[in-house]
C-alpha cells in the first residue's frame, strides 16, 4: 500500500475536521477540503483495486 498516499489522506482528514469545526461544515474551505479528501480516497480505492487484479 502507498504510505505516502495514506499520509496525505490522514493530513487532509485532519485539515477537514479542523476547518469544519472552526468555519462550519458548509464553508467554502471545508467543502474544498472535503472534495480534495474524496479525490485522495478515490485514488486509494483505485490503487487497491489495481493491486488486487495484479495478484
């Protein structure tokens, strides 16, 4: 598994939580961070699917 990607996901998750709690869940920054986290999670899923097909 890609440790760098997992680290990016964890950092983005913490940024999202911080923004959500301080700015609100509908604030533009919170929504932007949520979208960025979604992209990272989609990449993780894609990587996992590719790895399972290669075995």
